């Protein structure tokens, strides 16, 4: 019996030997490639870092780490160009143009003529959206109210100019908005009455908000999340374009799928009831210089979102999004992202488990955080 067992082991070993050899060869080749790549990288990086064109050549010839961003930026430029002529045009471009008019209206002293280089663009967007959506309040009445009021004020206060006069006539010829107007123009804030929350109250909220990884098996009210998103929408944004959206997942099977896409969720992913993905759309911009604004504006909105959830009794955990191709592909498929859309951050949301602990996470001192002049 011992001899039979020995023969069976030998037979099994001989059958799997080619596969084991093949796996060993592949591992050796991968190891060799990594070693050679690292060695060459140690030589190339100092050379490539000496000037910009060598740096660009390095990332074209040697590293593909920025390939997705390059394509996303070009897709964004195409998307922006298409939007100039499509019914939904207008939304990013209109918001930017109207905000620029607002800034001109509130300047001190205010110029008699301003906005000449972009008033036609703003009016074109406004006309296009009015033509497409008409008086459909459900789609764009708030934005169109704002655009209408700002343009009306603009044409009232600006002096005569060839471009402005031409646009003034076009604007006057449009049918008036029929859903009411609330004078959404630059205004003076009421500074007599201070904010209802004190610094100490806000500090207490900031200290209370910690990254929570242990949640109760309890559903989260969508109304609470919507209130937090509404508050996040009040965050500052470059030219008021708000190039972000909050993708919320509360269906258990979808949560399980999405929460595992970023890194750092091992060990607590199974008890997360809701996950949000903040997505930025680079197509709000036509220039490469603005490609980082989705991350800046998205992060500003995210912080407000976290505080709003904490103030309503929910806890959160920010989950870093790594720029790793296979994970980017997974997120693309899970969320159905357009080529010019990029994930900014993932957020776990839920009712905190009172028995769950949070990291102390000592913070930097004021001397480490700030420097005057």
C-alpha cells in the first residue's frame, strides 16, 4: 500500500510538472522584468527630470501612468466642443459665463462696459437652453431664472457698445420667463445677524467627525443623504461650474461590488450599508490648465457633505481612490462613466456602531499647519 501511494504521488507530480515549470518560468521572467525595469528607472528618472521635454518623453516611452488622464483630457475637450452646439450645452458654459457677469456686476467701481468677450457666448447658451427646454421647470428653471436675472441686470447697467447692444436686442426679443423671477443677482449679505453656530460648536462637530469603519446593520434614509448633498452644493466652485456629482449606492449587492473597487476597505467592507462615489467631469473645461479643478471643487463639496451627514447622526469614512488602471476600468464599468469622467473619492456611510472604535489620528499643531507671510 505504501508503494502504491508513492507511485500515485509520483504520477500526480509528473502530470503537474510541466505546469509547475511554466509557472516558475513566468514568475522568473516577471521578477527579471521588474528588476531590470527598476534598475533602468533609477537611471532614466534623474535624466528625464532635468527638463520638461525629457520628462514628457519619459512618460511617453517608459511609463503609461498618465495615459488615462491624457485621453480623458482630450475626450473632455471634444465633449466641451460638442456641448457648445447641443441642447445640454450650455449648462457648464452658461454657469461659467453668468458667474463672470456676476463678478463684473459686483466690482467696485463697476465699469460701464464689461463682459464684451463672453456675453455673446453666454447669451447663445441661454437662447439654446430656452429653445430646447422651453418652460419645463423640472429641468432647468432655477438655472435659467438665475441666468435671466443676471443678464437682465447686466443689460440695464452697461453702456452702449457694439457687441453689448447687439446682444441687448436679442435678449429683449426673447419671450419673458413665465415661472417667476426672484432677482437672483449680486446682493449685500445681512451681516447684522451673525451665524447661528459658534466656532466652538463647529470645532466640536469637526472633532466628532472621524473616519468610522463599523456601522450598524441599519438602512440609511435617502432624505438624509439628499439633505447632505444639497448642503454640499453650496460649496465654493470655480466659476460656479460644480463639475462633480455624488453617485450613491444603497442596494446591498451594488454596495458590495463598489466598496471593493478602491483600496483600503479590506476588513470592514462587508458591514458598509451605503457607499458614495464623488465623480468629476473634466468636460466642464476646454483647457488642460483646468484639469485639476474637478478634484479641488469635488473635495470642497465632499467635506461639506461629510459634515452635513455627521450633523444628522450618520458617520462616514473617506476612502482614497488610487489611479490604478485595473481599478479605473472596474469603476468605469460599475458606474458607467464617460471617458471624461474621473472618480475623485469614495465614501462609506452608515449609522455608527457604538461599540466600534475609531483611530485617534493625532493632528498637526497650529505651528506646523500655518505660516504667515
